[in-house]
C-alpha cells in the first residue's frame, strides 16, 4: 500500500500553496544537496567501518600465520 496519484496531487498542491511557484526549485535544490551530503556522510562512515574490519582481519591473520613464529 503506497501513495496514490490523488495523494500526490494533493501534496503537490499544498506544497505549491505553501512555498509558491518561485521557491519550489530552490527547495528542490536544497533537498537534493542535503540528500547528497547525507549519502556522502553515510558512505564515508561505511568505508571507515570496512577499513577497520579489514585491519582487524589482517592483524588476526598475521598473528595466526606460521611466519609469525619465525619473526618473534
């Protein structure tokens, strides 16, 4: 169950009345920028977490490798 055409038209009319025709492109640009910033921040956090897990995995593999006994 989602939003139907009638609801979309009503929402658009309310937005048009609330912001006016001249402000809608500005609001859309601001929403686009905010969405892009949120996506970039999310991707940055995900990459940091993946890098952290990769480092931990590499440390564990180095500890458990047979070569680690020879180096010590």
